[in-house]
C-alpha cells in the first residue's frame, strides 16, 4: 500500500481536528476569553516567559495583535509584563499564578471530558487512537515549528 497523499489526508483530517478542538473548548470554556487569548495562554504555559515578538511569531500574528491579546489577558490578571533583563528595551510576558491555575483547571476539565468520551468508544477505536497519538504529536510539532505561511491567493489579497 502506498503512502497517503498529504493533500487528501489534510482534507480528511482538518474537519475532524477542528471539530474535536471546538467540542473540547465548549466542554471547558475559558470565561470571557477569546480563542486567541486561550491559545496565547497555552503557549505561555507550555513555553514559559518570552518576548512579545516571540509570542507573536509562535501565534502567527503581527505584533499589534499580540499586544492586544496580552492587554486583554493582563486585565484578567492572567499574565504580566516585565522588562527583559538582557535588553531593557524589550518586554517579557508570562503567566501569573492565577493564569497558571486557570490553565490547569481548564486542561483538567478537558481531560475529564476527553476521558469520558474515550471510555464510550470501542476498544478497537481506543487502540487506533493510541497508535495514532505519536503521529498526531509529530503533526502538532511540525505545525508549531513553522509559522503560518500565506498562500499565493492570501498574499495577493493582502496587497489590495
């Protein structure tokens, strides 16, 4: 059997991955936080303190957007800014204790929802998902390592 075509596999996986994310988000919502804020919180929880520019790059957004996202989270007491000791002109952003607690509570809620859903699947489906877990992690890592790249159509639209 030949390897699956990447484009066909992407078309088959994307809707399911998107719906899985949305289903988990609904089961453990972050009250008063946008999807962008939720994503940035998780990046900071997973990677620790970082410069605003690095956060913007990891989130594939421009600096003003990252600043706006951080401003909103700061108002909720979830993140704080501090000068970068290596370069006082730069700013580091990281989670507060409240931010860490919120991320852990949300992750636990999502783990419980996912555990309950998995428990209702057949043994065969759970085994298939267990076997796919390393490949899904590798796919996640690949997407995390490479910021969003514009397609030719997106680049043309941005110029107009």
